[in-house]
């Protein structure tokens, strides 16, 4: 499996960059403390869309977990891939070996998945430790985070193949920021006006948040599989797109 | 295995409307060293990339190891070693890791990759820099590392695109020596170069490309015999008419034209820094030039080389 060699290369390159891992992990934890505990002191409880009432920290923790998976995946699949694609020409050198564009796409997406999952695992441990996870279903929060990372790394990487310069990354921020704030992350979907609600429900992070929240609060139903399907399909489409774009860009 | 390792028929590469490689026919046989010569933009690298299965063929036929790059790219590349014109080393890894991971891309076991990397570090004379990042290496060191990297998979066919550009003479000889030995082991070499001595030393057969086409092909000796005179008279003329009695360049060329214009078998080629007279008897040509009143700064009679073939075929300014 040649995609594994792509991952191996990244492990080698990142062994010296463990600080990047630390920040990727620390950010959502800081949010958890500031929002969950800080804001939670003011807003004692929240009624979820499923109708149960929970503490604010418990409500917001799944959303932050989803966001950490998203951020971890996006960071690696955009900036780092762009650098290797346009500046370092790392991929060009790799394509002179039996590795092909599809292996590259799979390997890079898998690598961002791994990073996303590592951040999520660390975050989940902290959330459990401060008692923000109510249900044993919460154990599935980690595999769920992998689907979130899949969707975002594949789509993020696909978008990256169209970027001309680092300035274009503002578009990614432009997409990520509002999604982070308004995907029913910090308040339930029910509080949004009807028109906005449909828009929110169209975003991938919303599905990630809803999935994580269902699992970590134990509000489990078949509907959760719908979120998984959304994320998985988005991930597959993105992956196929990435592999085509890489072939187009690199094999000219 | 057939008797032809690389077979191209009407091989064409187009970038938009621009034709970089214009229907070339090439056959490379197992175990030979094959060269592509040509001026900048001739289409050498474009051809190499198609053979290396990293650039799709626009039209025509191409087979490498009897396989079609369009359908068997990975299988072909598994048996190739490629030293591209630009180094493209992995700047996020150390020197040793660059070699090692490349072996892994080819499916070598960790142990095997490590062992081969050791040997190649020595070959590239980079053992003491093994733990350094690639970026601070000198240009020649990077080049050596790129060549070493191409060898890690012990390829059957080695594609070297201007391998010695940027190498000092010593490193160049180390490389030539290595290439000779690889050839003795049965490795097939395809080399592009601008260095004529390199082509004469290394290549059994070569093609001269110009404007995407093949201008000539054969062994170095054949090409010289076919496209050149036996000897070359080189004259260095003064750019300005000076007081010391040398002939000014413009006047010199005129006189040479008169001297050799009417005689068959001699051709005068004017380069920015000197004038070449292709002749079968250099000393006689020099005397004839003197008789006409040409007073060069310096003159030299030498055997014709591949460089002269190259100049003849790729058409620099020609004066009759
Ligand atoms: N990716 C590309 N897109 C557009 N044009 C290209 C591309 N690659 C090469 N060309 C053009 O094709 C022509 C042949 O280029 P190529 O690199 O094959 O020349 P070369 O013989 O290797 O020259 P050099 O000695 O300078 O390396 C050039 O005019 C070049 O501009
Ligand atoms: Mg070239």
C-alpha cells in the first residue's frame, strides 16, 4: 500500500515539529475551559434540540471536539499540502517513484485524519476528566471525529489544489470561521431563525457537531447515521477530486 | 524482454498550442548509454519526463520496458531511477532521510533502505552531512544527493537530466566512474547534457535535438565524421581594431570569408568570442588566413569534437 509510504514520510518530517501538535491540541482545550467553565458559570444549563437539559460545558464539549477534528484536518490538508505542492515540489519528486496521484491523495488525507484523530483523542480525554461527557456512547466520539476529519481534509485539500498563493487561504478562513461559530456549536439549532437553520444544516461542521453531541450526550438514534453518511460521502467526493486535481497539476 | 528498452514512434508533446517534442523516433537498447543533446528548449526534458511516466504523451507511440506509460506508469517507474533537471529534494527531511524514504517509496524494507542509503551517502560524499537538512547544502552537494537518490532502487534504467550541471570536476569524474560501473552491471542509461565531453565520454549513441525534432543521431564518432570536418581552426579576433596589429573582428570575418569562400570543404562559423574554421587541414587553413592578412590574437588547431557537430546542427550564425 503506497499511500502508507506517504504517511511514513510525514511522520518523518513531523518528528521534529511536535510543537505544531501541541498547539493543535491546546486550542480546543482552551476553548473548553473558557467557554465550558467560564461561560458555563453564567449559563447554567442548555436545553438541547432533543429536549434534554444539560450543563453548558457538557453541551459545548462535543462541538469543540468536532471543531478540533476539523481544525487539525484543515491545517494539514491546506497549508502543508499547498507548500509541498507549489513550493517544495515534494509531490513531483514522489511521483517519479511507483507512487501515483491516488496514493498521494489517499496518503495525505489519511495523514490529516491521523492528526485530526490525535487532537480529538486528547481533547476527549480532557473532556472526560472534567466530567463533560455524560454517556458511554461518548466512546464512539473518537471514530466519529475521524469522519469529521475525513470530510474536512478531503474538501480542504481539494480546495487547496485551486489556490494560487498563500493569500488565497483567506478564503478558507472565511469558510471556517463562520462555520465554527454558527454550526449549532455554541447554541442549539432551535435558536436560529428558520431560514438560517437550513443553511446551518447544510454545513459539514453542523453534521459533525450533531453527531458528536448525539454520542456524547447519549441522545442516540438512527439519525446519527445520516450525519456519518453526509461526512463520509463528502470525504469520498473530496478524495476523488484531490486525486484528479493532483494528476492534472503534477502530470502535465 | 525485447531487444528494445525504450521505443518511441512519432512521439509528440504539446503544451497548449506549443509543440515541445515534435514526432521523434527513438530506440534505446538494453545496456547502452543513450544521450540527448540539444540547445535550451530543444525538448530534452520533455522527452525525459514522458519516458519517466510523469508527463502524458500527447500523440505518437511510446513503450518503456515494452509497456505503455499511460496504463503501466507505476510498473515502469518501479524499474526507473530518475535524476530530474531540478533537484526537488525533500526540504523537510535530512540528507539521509531523503535517501531512505525514497527507497521506501520504491517498496524497500526499512533495513534495506537504510543499508543502501549508507552506501549512497559515501558515493555522494555526504556521509558527514547525513543529519543536516537539505537546504543549507551547496548546489553541487544537492545535485550529488539527487543522483544518489535516483540510485537507491537499483534501477534497470537510469534517466539523468543534465546530471553534472553544477558539479565540480572531481565530482563529475566520480559520477562518470559510477555510471561506467553501472553500465557494466547492465544498467541502461539515458542522459541529457550540454557538456560535449560528457556526451563523448559516456554515450554509445546519441541524438541531437533541436526545436523538438531530431537533427541527427549516431555514435559520437559517427556524428563527428558525418557532420564535421576532421579538424577545426579556432581564431580569437580582437573585438576592436587595435594598435598592436591584430585584425578587428568584423574585418577578420570578412577576410576569412574571402579566404575560404571559394574553397570546398571549409566552413566558417562566427561565435561571439571566436571564429571557427572547419577544415580537413587546420595548419593549411591557418596559413591561408595569414596570407589573407588575418592577424588573430590567438589561434588553435584541434580535432573536431561533438561540440562542433552540435554547433553545426543547431545552427548558430553561419558565414560562407
Ligand atoms: N509544463 C510546460 N508548460 C508549457 N511549456 C513547457 C512546459 N514544459 C516545457 N515547456 C516548453 O517546452 C519546450 C521544451 O522544454 P524542455 O524543458 O523539454 O527543453 P530542454 O531541451 O530540456 O531545455 P534545457 O536545456 O533548457 O533544459 C520549451 O520551450 C519549454 O518552454
Ligand atoms: Mg531540460
